[in-house]
C-alpha cells in the first residue's frame, strides 16, 4: 500500500515485538529513505481461522483501495501456502 503496511509476523517466545518492529522500521528508513509515523498497531492472532481472515484482509487491501482489480495483480501479492 502506498501509505501504510500490513505484516503477519511470528515472534519467537521471549522476544519483544516493539523492539523487532522498531529495528525493522529503522533499517527500512535508512535503506529506503522512508519516514515512518511513530508507533504501530498490533493484533494478536488467536486461531488458524483468525489467521486466514487477516491474511485475506491484507491480500484484498489493494483491491479495496482500487489500486488493482484482482489481489493477484498487486506486485507484492503472495500466493496461498
């Protein structure tokens, strides 16, 4: 998406999601000259059903934004696994 990012992440037990996200954003900011907003919003997935729902939501985001006709047309689309 041109103005925001969605990601599905698995964080190892004992690791800090805020530190992982902050480190990743710092790297991307330096490498790609991105200016990120402060903070982020996270949502913990509690079931496989929820994971599929969130995955589909992310895949359809460019379609809802009318950037492409089909999710598969988005250059960063990933196929179902």
